C-alpha cells in the first residue's frame, strides 16, 4: 500500500514487530511469555542466540509469498536458507516425500507396482496443460474429480494421503470430490518449488519469521509509512457506520480504511476453531531425517484417525511439524527447535499431538499454547474495516497469502496482480542453495 502511494500508519500494541507471528528473543522472554518459573538453564546457551517463532511457517520457493516479496522488493532486507527435507508420516515412521519420477521409483514409501503407478501419475501431472487436450488423457480439468484421477492411476489410500496432504498441501479430504485442476496445479507448485533448490520446496528466513514483518515495515518507511510499537488501541472511531479513525492514548489518528487482525475488533469476527502449537527445544535433529538441520513433517489425518466436525465444518486434522536449528541463527549452537501444530478436536489437545511428539523425543523444554481461530463476519465494504483471518495450523504461507489477496481485493476492488513478478529477470533468492 505504501509503494502504491497510500499514506500508511502501522500501529501495534506490542513492543515487538509481527504480532502473533513474531520471533521471540531473548530466550528469557519466551519463558516469561509462557509463565514458566525461573530462567533458562545454562545448558541452553546465551539467551540472545535464540529467535523462537510463535507461529511456525515456511515459504514455498515458487509460492505466493516469495512472489509478493519479489514484487515489493522486501527481499533486500532478508536472507533465506533452504529447508533440508520434507517428510510424510506413515504407520509410525517417516519417509521422504517423493515428488519426482526418480524419487518415486527409489522411495520406500510404496511397493514396486505402486511406485510405477505413482510415477505415471507424476508424469501425467507434469505434462498436464488445461489448454492442450492432448495432455489430458481423457481428464476434464473442470469436471473430473481428483478422486476419479486417483482411480484412473489405481493409487492406494496411503499414496492418496501423502499426495493430497504432503504434495498438494490440502488440510482436509474435501478436495477429492472437487474438479481436479486445482490439485494438479498444487502438485505442480510443489514440484517446481522443489526443482528450484533440490533439497525441499521450502525456504526459511535467517533469524526467524520475525524478519518478514520487519522487512515490510522498513520498506513501508522508505515510501513514507510510519510504524508505532507499544501503541495501545483504545477505540475504533466510527461515523455513520464507517471507520474514520483509531483512538490511542487520548489521540485520534484519522483514516479512510483500516486493516487489523481479529483481536483488535472482536465484535466483527467469529470463532471458527482452535489450534494447538507446542514449541520443543531439543539437543538433536529428528530421527530418520538424515540428521537434517531443518525439515517439515506432515502427519495426514487418516494416518492417525483424525476427523472432526466443528460448527458443521470439517476441520483440518493433519498434524504438522516444523524444525529449524542453530543453522538458521534461531538457536544456540547445537540446538534445535521443533514446533508441532494441529487443529484442536477434543478436550485433550496435547494428547492429539502425541504421534508428533513421539518423533521428537527426548525434548529438553516444551512451550504449549492453544489459540482461538477467528474469521471476519463481513467483507468490510460498508465499514471500510478489513479484518484478516487467524493463522491456521499449516506449515506454509499459502493460506495466509490467500487471505492477504482477499483483503487486497476487498480494499481496492481489484485482484492482486502477480504479472509484475513474472517480468522480473533477477532471481533475488539465487544464492539460497549455496547457503
């Protein structure tokens, strides 16, 4: 908005950048935030060596957030490292996610005959072009369901699970009965992101996710934006049903439009669920990941018999694990941080994430939070108040970017245009693989 010439004032009640998605430093502040008694033990190293994300997310290397960063040139303030592996859970063990024909044939996740069928499926997806009937093999991208595509290639339930949840990154199985084109494009995104750097399709900013909001704040300031931390919000000032300002410490900042997260204006948001997140500090990498310094593990809902209805909506029941380490300047030397997250289904959320915790043991220190999820009750056309959705349990920014694009469309009346990114010739992230 600043780059487009809008006059922007960014107010935050917190003393740090990023709100819910901040990185907490030093480690002593993390202990205080979770009301843990005492100080971190000396074995955890210097407190200033830690930058712990409250909400774990990775960036798809060829995904929407990277494209947004390129368009806005926030990349000038950030350095990234490639996540070393992407894994999927099956019957108590984890396996590398196969996303190419070569990996499919080498994977121990499937039997010999299923490998061949899955390889044919991947070749079909890679060649599929909705504008070229010759590539479709009788599949109608707008009518054929993904369930029917899986049947066409005779893929079993375990393969369907990791394809839908670890490659296409769906949170539920609702996609199975939807037109297949969206799923095909999602799998292509995963494969293209993986092809960019080789180890995994994910990137992570050095020094933690808190660098992202700080990067946007710095760019906004260059274009005249103003950022105020420690600024309590006393009242959203309305006239004739429309926002005209924000009151803070007795003063009113006038505005024509307001963007905020649900916590600032709860009477215009509905609760749609809960997420449990557990931050685990460890002295070791996760077993069976090849001693990777970073990785993602997805535990599909069907692998742990998770499915639940909340307010007549099927919730995401997958369990996600993000692990980063000292290699990303977020932990003391030799230390690892794994963050487990999932949508809450029962009255015992910690029991729900036990399959993930079993993969992480032994754990030195745990920090547990349970957060309510909110969604706006209206689009903001009349009030000109545009409310974001709460961060979900997924370990990537794709759903968050969908929310950003939705807010942009509601504010401006036009779609967010990625065409500018396509015209950029320089790959700002070109050195990520070397790092």
